């Protein structure tokens, strides 16, 4: 397959994607900030990959991650831009610091990492960028304006890469998960005044009547990264239990 970078790889969708890609034959460099969880990921990957500790919000970190991957793996054939942070505010309540902190990871790092990866890919004749957006990048989820805006930005990042770099052999696809049973979502449910009621509400919002599983999102990532999807670029793959169809 080739060499893949997966950001936000120590939990949730990122970890599921890292292991699923490794199972599919990719050499995976899983990036994240949590060294303890990174060690668990490295153990799971074995000789199929490595954990790279990195804070993508730090200046120069996206380029360093690509450079390190090139040095250790010899190429960058796939980038999965999955790292993200979350916050809840309406636009009236959003502070400059909260906005900047979220955008530094969700948008700035993703754009700069995509740029560094595409430069490496075109030197070798091509590659694939998968940007993990959200149903919130397609429809406005109440009370999380900055997160919504950041995920919508990834949809346009995908389209721009697809248009600008098709001649370089680079494809780009957006994955838009619905609410998925990740540690972040589990924590949000547990923090609700009535966790059981909150979970039921999240489930009943979507026609399939349940939340997604990280492995289901990972399966979509593996598919769009593979050769069977070679004619797919510049578009969104929505895995949301029907939420955005309503």
C-alpha cells in the first residue's frame, strides 16, 4: 500500500483508522499528543507502524511530522487529517482565545499538514489526502459555532486540493462522520444532567436510531484511501446514520 500519516491517532476514530489501515497493509505513523496512549497504539501496530508524539498546534509541527515520516518511512502516500479539538459556544459567547485554540488544530494544522504532505506526494507521483470533517461541516449543529466552521473548512480544503493537485496525482476526499462512540462523546454523555436521556436524544436524531462506531468510520477511510476508489476525489463520504438526510 504505502506509508500513511494518521493524526489524532491515540483514541477514537483516529486510533480505529490507524489500526484498520495497518491491517490493510499500510505502514502507519500515528501522531498524537498523549505519550501513554501513544505507547498503547505503538504496541498494537507492532512492526506495522510507529507512534509520533507531536502537538500540531506548535509552529512548524506539521512540516516536522512530514519530514520525520519521510526520514523513517521513505515516503508519504496517505495523510489522514483527523486531529481535532471541540468546544461549545454560540457566536455570541465565543471568545478570541477559544476560537484561536480550536482553529489552530482543526484548520491551521490541517491545512499546513496537507501542504507539506502534498509537496512530498507530488515528488513521488501522487498520493491521497483524507480530511476527517463531520456532519457538523455540512449542517449547523446548535451551540458549537467554531467547531462547525472548522469542519466546514475541511470540506473546502478537500475540494481545493482535488482541483489544484489532480495533475500531481493527488486525490482528496472528506469523511463526514456522525456522532460516534468515541471517548470524547462518552465524556459528553456522562457530563449531561441526565446521561441516559442525552444518549437517547443523540440516537433518535438519526434515522438508524443509534450512534456510529469508530470502526465504521475507519472502514470508510480505508476504502477511500485504496485503489478501488481511485476515481473518487474532491467529494464527501457521509457516515452519519442518515442525520443529514433528514
